[in-house]
């Protein structure tokens, strides 16, 4: 099968499209013929091995444990292990598994769910990883309640477009922060108000929010706190600051250290793969409460170009790899 491969941590441009063997199918495994795979900042971190903390979290200290990167996937079941009860060959599924940037990928059955019937494989591949972050950031870390005023920073991105829709589905009043080219999109998916960060300051003191979900940039905690109510909640998804050791997590750690000393709740979301959450996301997509937004697709051999495009920060929604 064809797969994007790197034997050592490297720049994305050094990824190579190679012929490799299909993954072995264990007793509880599902082998998927990949039709689409999601690309997010996590793919860049997994390819480059940065920050170094990423390696300690299970990707491999000196070299990647899996030569094929990628997690988010949608496709058709090719084969199942002897203990698999939920799927059979021919089923359309989506979920997460190691080595998604390939023609075939394999993972435990609890990491997959039936693909929502009303969306494409590309749309389905845009949901799992970003959906976990948005859902767990709002519901679990943010303790979102109906009627609250919610600010989503980075509302036009892969996580942000899902967060706006989820917050709206849970009964919140949503304001989205994005660039001027994404304002119409953010309004169309449910934001009552949109702040163009190139022209407005959402922390100017005129508006205060019960919950802020920050999915983009590296704004100081002091600025974000000014936009919160006195007992509001800030949830930081990540950023690209922090250097080679703490890139993407430095503000999260500082928020967790500061929160015991202030009335506001400052925290972070470190998402987990939960079967019940994947099933909830599927239900919300099935009912039309959430529509996955795909900005651009790239063929499997152009993963480096897809990562470059993502890193430029202009994607409206998710960047997805298609596998024919």
C-alpha cells in the first residue's frame, strides 16, 4: 500500500510517499480502506517531534514509534479481527487510529463509529480529533451551560468551526473571533456576533463572557481575563508559542498554575479519545446540529503541501487528505 512515511523526526517536506506493508490486524482491530484523513497541528507536531514534550507523551523519544503519521480517518472496513463485534467488512466508519495518512489504517474497534450517513468521507474525517477538543473543552473543561455567553477565539478553524456549532447546540450565545475572510462562514454556522481581530479588540471592556475557548494565537492570559466575567472560565486549547520544549502548551501550564489564586477559572483541555463522545458527535452530525467544514483537500502524495497550507493559518475549517 502507499503511505506517507518518515523514519525519523523531520520537516514535513521530507515526508515520502512509499510502498509499505498493510498493518497487521489484531483480534480487536478494524482494518480500514482509507478514503479521507484529517490534517491538523497535531500532525505537524508528530512529524517534527516538536515540542520535545510531545515525544515524552508517547510518540517516541528518539524516533517516532509509528513511521506513518496521522490520526483522523474515514473510510470503509476492509477486514476485522476475531473479537470485533461492532463492524464488518463493507461498513463505512470514521474515527481515529495510528497511521491514517495511508491507503489502509488499523485501530481498535472502540476508536471507530459508523460514518454519519449525510456527509462525505472528507467531512467525516474532519470531525474526530477536532470534535473531541471542542466538545471536551466546552462541556468538560468549560462546564458550559445553556444561556451562557461564549467567546470562541479561532472560530473559523478546524476546532473553532465545530466549537461554535456545539456551543450553539448546547444553548449558548456565541461570539466568534476570526479574520475578515472567515466572518461570513462563522455567522453562517451559528455565531450571533463576530469579532474581526484585525479591526476590533474583544477585550476592550465593553463585553464580558462566561466562557472563552481559545483555539488560536498566543494572547496573554491578562488580556483574555479582561474579557471574562468576574467568575468566568477560560479554556486554552493551545498555541504555537513556547519554544522547542513547551511549544503549544506553555500558556496552558501557566493558566493551570494561576487559577488557584484568582476567582476566575483558568484551565486547558487535553482531549481524550472516548467512544461515547465519538457517538455523540456522530449523532449531532446526523441530526444536522453540526456540519463539518472542509476548507481544502489534498491528495495523499501532497501531505507536505497540506501541512504548509495549514501552518499558514488561513484555512476556514479543516484541511483533509483524500485517498483514492
